[in-house]
C-alpha cells in the first residue's frame, strides 16, 4: 500500500535526519563555549579546539540542513491530506522556525565562517553564540509543532471545511508537551554532543603520539565527559516529566511501552516480558514493583491504564478500529533508549573519575569504549523518536486525524516506491560523504586547521599525565 511505503519513507528520512540534529544542537554550544574560553583567557589551546571542533560542527550542520529540507517536502508530497487539515496550525511554528530561527543560525554561521581575522573578536564571538541560540530556538519551534500532534491545543475545527484553525499561537508554543519535550530532546542532544567530543578525543589519544595533541585532547575528552554528565541529569528529570505527560495525554503509548495489558493499581516497571499480542496478555513479566505507577502518577500506589481497557474506551469515543500501536517495537525501543543513553552517561561519569588530576586511561580498550559510546548515544536518540512517533499511531494528530486519512490521495504505490528508493540511495551516498569528511579531519587533527608554530614548546611529560598503554 502507498500508505505503508509513505510511512516507511518518512520514518527513514526522519531517523537519518535525526543523526545530525542532536550533534548540531549540542556542538553549536560546545564550540561557542570553547571560543568564549579562548576570548577570556587568550590560551591558544582553546582557539585550536574551537577551530577543530568547529570544522566538525560545520560538516554536520550542512548535512542536517540538506536532509531536513527533504523531510519537510514530504508533507506536500506524501501527506497532503494531513497538510490540508493541520496546515493553519502546524505551519505557524514551522514558519517561525524558518523566518526567525533558521535564518538567524544560517546567517551568523556564515559570518562566523568567513569572519575569522576580519571581524572584531567580540563580534565574531557573538556570531557563534547567535548561531547556537538560533539552532536551539529552531529546535523549540519544530518540537512545539510535533508536540501539538500529540496534544493538540489552541485550535478549533472549521465547521465548513472540517480543517483545523489556529486560535492561539501562544497555546501551541506554551503547550506543556512542547517545553517538556524540548528539555528532554535537547538534553539528550547534549549527551550525544558531549560523547562526540569525548569519542573524537579518545580516538586521537589512541592514535596520536604528538604530546601537544595528546594534552589538548585529554582536556577536550574531559570537557565532553562533563557536558554528558550534566546533560544526563537533565534528561533523567525531563524524562520523568515526559512519562507523566504520556500517562495523561497518551496512555496507550505508555501502556504499550510497558506491555501493560490491563488497568493496574501500583503497576510495576517491566524489566523483561514475553507476551501474546493477539491474546493481549503476558506469559512472563519480570517487574520492579510500583515503579511504573510512580513514573506515571508520582505515587507508588497510583493507577495506570492498560492496553485492553484503553482500546475499549477508544472504541467508545472514536468508533470501531484498532488503536493499539506496535507493542513489541515500543517495548524494546523504550528500553534501548534508556539503556543506551544511561550507559553513555555512566561511561562519562566513570571517565571523569579515572582521568582526574591529569591522568589518562591506562588501557587501550577504555578509549575504545568511549568511542563506542557515541553510536550508542545516537541510537538512544533514534529509539526515543521511534517511541514518540510510532507510539502515537494510529493517529497523526491524537484524537483528531488518523494516519490512514492523512496520506496524499493522488500518490500511487509506484510513485512512493520510486521516491523511497531514490531517497534511500541518495542518503546512503551522503552517509559515505559525511563519514569520509569527518574521518579525514579527525585523522588530520588540530594541525590541519591551525598549524603548530615551530618554536612552540611541548608540554612536560610526567608519569601520571601520559601513562603507557597496556595492551
């Protein structure tokens, strides 16, 4: 069916695009902070780190822009009925994102790129901060539009056209789903960005024997650990709030993510479950008592709605049909999101402890573990979006518009198949280009963006600062 392929296409482009979004959000602030440190202290190592990680940020930003534009085109290509229904509401925050946030970040990124040694230092520093603010502001507008799909507010249905009409842009932008989702997504982005800095630094420490490079990347690795650890606290607190909003506005998503089939008092958090989706029950379910009730209600003795009971209520409210999403996928996506994300935070906390007082890791595999934490963090972000978007099914706008009624009526199965194949091929090529560029500049190190002076002294070597690797 064209509907199924259209969903696959949107899912593939969204997941691919979201590989770049968290890094862009987090790295913009990291690079701005490094340049601020150079501006305040005058230390060359901060300038060198700014230019090095700034180059990697720009590569990622360019790829994010390209993939993001393609993603938005799909609203008109494959989802015209959705666009017709929600355009007046959904288009408002997206227009604000384009006119205010995107132009802000793209304009000042251009000034930052070409303004080295041309703009006054303070003006040049202000440019990267303006770009970072624009990047994070852009994320808020987009997430506000997405949050409206999960908790539609500030609108009314036109009785003549049957379309949604915006009544309050403030209600859309101040939606509790919007700011809570923003905190959760952006803090998760900073986890990914922090681990990106730490992973690149760990890779250089494994491969590079140049003492000046090693000292710089020792410090940048610790900086990445600090960013990740702080973001980990925020993502935990915001995730708790997200669970409570989910229980309030999207109980089916929460129940499916926990494979909770019936309404339950003092429901436990499932660690591992094996069940029968057709019969609507679990054969095996290992739980931590009361934890799900606390996540959903703030009370260990609270009541949590189950899949079967929610289905019955939805049939009464919206008519016959299946309102149950893919339970197995949501169940494991929820656990992969939390497990991989928390693993990256744990690695950072342990890494901070082990590299205190100028130390480095004594074993080579420990650097490899830091490098592996980066794809784990990116996967955690992807699984989070799978939970968010697929958990909303069968709705595009919860309680208002079904996904089956959102697809473009004039698009054929063949047309969607061709565009899906073309996009997948193009994205595969772009992935190779992205990886190749990042690999090239990471291997070249900071000397590629700022050569070392011939007379610059090397840092003093001490036993506890640069220990030998144990293989």
